[in-house]
């Protein structure tokens, strides 16, 4: 049965986090923490909105324990950063038996516009965090408790993502240098192929490769696609050689960038192996791998980033992952459904791009992709619709911890 685009891409913009709503409305007071590296600013606000105390507190165990010991049981502690500089405050608050919640930075920035004045100070930010938690509790997100194995995997995944980012930056820089020197060579260069990286790391840029000669190129590219390598050498030979000063400047840069790209790729592969080894005994991870289009990278990100108990249904999870659409309506003049720019962008990209392989399949999701295209959706819209449909399966499998069956 065919459904409309709106039904296939259902909005969840108005979902409420019922757990946070109940917790925030039942607490006797709130401590808003504008966290910092050396000290935080704490604002202690009662249920009625009265500020009991506001001042700096050092980012040390002793000072944080002293702060949390002076407040009533059940006081909600709200931070604006979960990792890094906010991690100690969260762990000490939990050790003191206090509930903890997280106000995302984008929500805090938007809420600050509702308060008088436009100053940007730690004191004002802490008050905004505390009063927003009291007045708009559905803006809060839970801070999940994670076991040590998942925390280790999360740390390695963060490093892997950093290595991928560094590799992308270095590839862009290397292509910029090659374009200035020999565009014909740049058009043929495959920076994902280790043979090409080894050639440039050993011999330098296109003119360093040409000067080294065909025997030297063959020695460092054994096993590579010979036709493409020969085409690159022919392209260099038919191009105009720049000045020797430019050649002298580009060769060491190309060698350095090629080496860094290779090292980043090797480090990312090593981290992928270690993450897989950590999660190999995780039942949810193994079950996610049975879903069409879900590979080790996407499965590990889902397990690391999501505590399924925080999401009462797949609509909430889709909203968190950023693949739920955004409805825009104003009387009869505006009525549209567009892609949301909110959510976890890393998960969003992985979930959408992993559907590319499904677009050519003959299964359930491939058929749905083609139906979306037949209804007039472009390729990107159809991928998002497929990702949203597959989210129902992902949610059910993470909730029940059972393998996928078509």
C-alpha cells in the first residue's frame, strides 16, 4: 500500500521526553552548572524560581562534593556539556545521589534569548540553564549511565572520527597542491589507493614522479592498476612543467601529506578492529549487523551513542538521530515538510548514506526506495525516507535484542 510523502517521512518535532519531564517537575530545586575547565558557575534555583545561591565552584572533587552536600535530596543537576569539562561534575553529582540532566548548547542558546538583557556571562548562563530546566523540562536530555566497555569503545570511536577528519583535511590540501602543479595528474590520482599514496610518499609530486622514471614508479607500485599508473605518467609527460622553485616546494609537501594520509588510514583501521573486538560480545551490536545496509561502523556508532531505554518509541529515536522531518505550517500560506537539521549529525549521515546500497537491492527497503522515486522524490529524499523506515527495525532490534528477519 502506498502512502503519502508526509506519512512516509512522519514528523516527530513535538515529542516530549517524559522521563525528564517527570524528573524536572518533581525535583525540589535545580542547580544549573555552566561548566568550565578550571571552575564552573553554579546557580541554585528553587521550584518557585527563587535563586538561593549563585557563584563559582572549582572543578575539583572536594569543591563539587561540598556543593552537592549542601543541597536537598532530589535536587536536579543540569549541565550544558556532558563530556570533557562536564564529566567530573556529573560523576560527583551521581555519587552524591542527585539526578543529572543535560541541556544541549543549542537549546541553552535559544533559551537565553527569552531572558532580559543580552550579556554573555557565566553567571547569566548558569541562571538560564537552571530556569530553563524548571520552565521547559522537555528541553532536557538524559545523561545515560554507560558501562566501562562502552565508554572505552566511545573513546576509541572519537579518536577514529578525529583520524578520518584529519585524513579528509590532508586529502583536500594534497589535491589543492596537485591541481596547481598538474591538473591532469590530479584528475587520475586515487588517494584512497595505498599504492598511489606510497608512490607520492616515496617520490613526491607529479614532477618528482616523472623525474624518478618508470622503473622507480613500478618498484613502489607493485600490485597497482598499471593502466591507471601509465595514464598518469602520460598525463604528466604531456603537461607543461612549472618552475623548478615550485617543484622543489611541492615535493616535500606531497611526501608529508601522503604519509599523513596513509598513517591516518592505518590508525583508523586499527581503531575499527579494536572497537569491533570490544563490541563483538555485545548482543545488540551482533543483532544490528543482521539489518540490511548496517555494517560494523554504523552498528558500533549506534551501540555507543544510544541507550535504547531512553527512547519510548522509534519516533523519539528518529528525532534524536536527525532523520525525522520538520513540519512547517502557518495558516494556509505555509505548509511544508522538509529535512530536519537537528539531531546527532554523525548518526544521521551514517544512517542515510548506508541506505545507498539498499537502493539497488531487491528486498524490502530497495522496493520502498523505488516506490518513493516513483512518487516523485529525488534520490536524497528517497534515501531519507528509507532511513526513516529502517529506523523502525533498528529500534525494535535494539529494544528486543533479536536478529533481523525479513
